[in-house]
């Protein structure tokens, strides 16, 4: 499991888009998590991505508070790449 992004101290982050790309010629699966404190919540679990294809696991936006993170776990190492589009806003 790898942490893809952690919201910095004093900021709220809006995750606008997540794109998972399979870069190899075999199917690869992933699980995407939202982590807050010590609790991890699966956003999507064991989703297969066909060879040389992509998948967008979010239907809407995801709000991350300070120190929240997005983590990903893949069925195989170094087979998937992830692109995240986000907007950070400083807390008043």
C-alpha cells in the first residue's frame, strides 16, 4: 500500500479527479482508500483494470481534511500509475 497524497496541515483539499492507468499487457487490480487518523475506508476494492487501459474510480468529488490521505494498493508492484487532480484551500 502506498500513500498517493496527504492533505497538508492547515488545508482542506478537494479531490477533483483520480485516474488509474494499467501500463502492462496483463490485467492488474487495485484498491483505493481514504484514510483519516487510523481508519481506512475503501473507496473501491479489487477493481480490475484491463491491459493498457484506465479507470476513474471517483464519480464525484472527495473532501480531505488536514492529514487525511489517499492510499492505493495494487495486485502487483509497478503495474499501475495514478493521476490525481486536486484543489488545496487554506483553512481560515
